[in-house]
């Protein structure tokens, strides 16, 4: 009785494909964050500090040329100038204050079956369908926001997050532009293609 011996190319392909499939299974779902800060003075302070740092670097670069600092040593020389160091510290302080005053909402894409189930649960009305809508514009936004929102504690562990009622409250109480930004962030994370189609 003869036995079949697969060609070496097939044997070699099996572990290769298994390894690739393992990497594909391990892909993390896309995430996107919406940052919210209601203090325009803190945003302006960061912008001004960034401009101040750019000016300090430009002036230090000009001074390095005037003083004949070798081109290979200029970057380090500029970085160590007191005015540049001070400007970097000012920017770091301004950014830290802005970060402390900023609320962040993070959204993670849903696996395809969950996305399709959510669409089935919130079908468009007849009028909405006639207008080309894929979902009920009254109920789907809050449901999607709640389904996609993730919250992490200080240690990075996921904790209970936004409910559908929470999401609807924000959509109803925020200004139209902010409410649209909230829904759009949850929607876009589910519709952004991360694969390069047709590229080798």
C-alpha cells in the first residue's frame, strides 16, 4: 500500500499560514477618542507655549550659526540653551493643565456580527429608508455610542461604561455640533478601513 507524502512546499506552508492566521486573529479592534475641554484659555495657552518654543528654537539656531557652532553639534547646542529648556517646560506645564481639564471618551469598533445585530435592532422607518438611511436616526446613535464606548480605570483595566440612557442624555443636552461629534466618533471607528487594498 502506498502512502501519500505531501510536497515540501505544502508542508512549509502549513506552519506559515498558521502563524499568519494567529496574527490576524490577534488584531485589536480599532479605537478612536473624542477629547472634550470647555476652557478655551487652556487651549490658547498650549498654542502660545508651542509658538514660544518654536521662537526660542529659531533664535537659538540663529545664535548657533553666529557663534560658529559646528553643524553636527547644533541640534544638541540648541536643545541645551536655557531659553529653549524653559520654553519646553512651559509647554509641558500648559499641556498638563489642558490634559487635566480634558474629558476623553474612547470608542472601540464592534465585531461585524455585533454591528449587524445593532443595525437589525434599529431599522430605519419607511421615510428614513426612502431617504437612503441604513438605520433609525432617532434610536441608533445612542445605541451605537453605548455599545462602542469603553472606559478604563487608572490601571488600564476596563470598567463599566456609558449606558444607552447616558448616551441619549448627552445627545439631547449637548449643542448640535458636539452631539454630532460624539455620534460621528462612534460611527467612524466602525467604518474606517485599516487594510491597504491591492497593495503588495
